[in-house]
């Protein structure tokens, strides 16, 4: 019988993403890309070099610089630089 796969803690996954490029999908449908500077246990995120990205046109819609995203608005966070 095979053992069930261990699912990593979300905060451990976020810690691997620190100081790396991330994509953050918000509940509103907005896609933000930038560098994850910090986070907390409520999944509030601080993103540097933040840009709003439009996947339909494959282009940047707006550049924001350093922003804070409230954790309750985050649908998911992903990073091409991190393998869980």
C-alpha cells in the first residue's frame, strides 16, 4: 500500500518564494507580478517591482513599484523559480 503524499504547509511554500519572482492572482481576477519581499500568517504580501499583467494581450497594463496585497484578496501565488 502506498503512503499518502505529504502536502507542504502554505507558509513553507511562501518562504521558498521569498525574494523570487511571483505571480499573484487576486479574487477580482487581476494578475500581479513582481518580487515577493515579505508575507505574514494572514498571507498579506509585500511585492516589489509590482506590475499588473494582462494574460489576454500578454502585456503589462500598469507598473506599481512596491505594494502590499491583503491576504483575504489572494486567490493563489505561484513562482516559476520554486518547485514544491
